[in-house]
């Protein structure tokens, strides 16, 4: 017969293991940090973590490894290098962009790393063409977009026609009730001339909030994790004057390098449950 104290010891160890497992499951920050530290990320992207703060940003947005996450306009795949492995085992990662250009994006990423991007879903956004693949309505837990709302406002790839309201409407449709929209974008000071939103690459926080709230979203909070007080947002060639673009090439390059990447808003919205 097993002594009572031995039985208690076994139960105590089991309880401790359960507590640790539960703690890990309920706190995804450590798993986000692991994905950020993945050896599959490119060195050039890792070097920009000090400006983009991916662990803190994704934690603020509440991204869990079991979520269905849509990233709008993944571009070169900076966040894809983090989100794809983070969601591979238990979640779903959609990368969506302008179609048909986005159609070739996944092939390029898989050619670079077939394992990391094996389960990634590809689609169109905004879905102007009825025949293009799109994220099903009411299927996403989280939608993320990094430095893109200003493009919609400027009418990028749409002959300068502002389609930001339609973009937010489509985002609202793809989210589940209670789902989260996370936005990071170059921040234009509230006192600046609104006309600068059409050409500078910067956009006001109030403009983003109006667009989101008009589509039905509820504002859930803001973080200053991506703020840069050195950025005055009044550069000769707009936000592209700063790194990583350096549109002025070698003109005052050291000055702009010292400023760093742009001052950015980090906003969280929620689709109401009812």
C-alpha cells in the first residue's frame, strides 16, 4: 500500500504541472516571443524589431495561437515571418492583398521556406473582384494591418480614389462578433492640415477612429509601444524620407537614421457581439 504522504506528493506534482500548463495556455506572450525569436526569420527583419516591437504589439492586440488571424497586405512578409509559425499548429493564418498581385505572394514565400508557410491561406483584399478568393464572412478572430490605412485613404492602386470606408466595411464583415481589429499606422499630428493625409503617408488617429467606428467597430484602446517622439511628421518626402525607405538617398541620411522609423499609432477595435 502506498503511504499517504507519497500519494499527496504525486497529487501535488500533478497539480503543479497542470497549473504550469494552464498558465502557458492562458498567456500567449511567451509563445509570441518564441515566434519572434524563431531562427527562420531573416536577419534584416530582426534588426527592425527595435522599431516595430512585435512581441508587445501582438500581445496588446491579444493574438492567441489558436486564433484565425488575417493580415491585410503582408508586403514583404515582415509580420508573416512571425505569424505563420505562431499560428501553424493550432490556428489559421490568412495573408490577403491586392488581387491578382497577391496571388503570387504565397508562392514566393513558400519557395523561400516551404515548411513555415505550408498552411498559410491566401486571398484578396479589398475584394473588388467577385471571382477572387476572400476571407469568409464571420470567420476571423483577429484582423491585423500594419501601416496600410493611409494607403487606402490615398487611393493606392485605385487611381487615387479613396476606398478606406469600403476596406473597413469588408474587415468588419470578415470578423466574428467579438473579434479584434488591430491597426498600426504612421501618425499625423491632430493639428496638422488634413490634406497631408493624401500625400505624406501619415494619417491622423482621429481619421482612423472615424473610419473604424463608421463601419461598426467599437474603440477598445491604444498603446504607445510604437511611438517615436523624434518623428515630427513634416519631412520633405513624407514618411518615406525616414528609414527604411530613405527616399532622399544620401541627403541628410545620418540625420534620418538617428530619428529612426516613423511615429506610429497602435489602435485596437472590437466588433460588437450584438
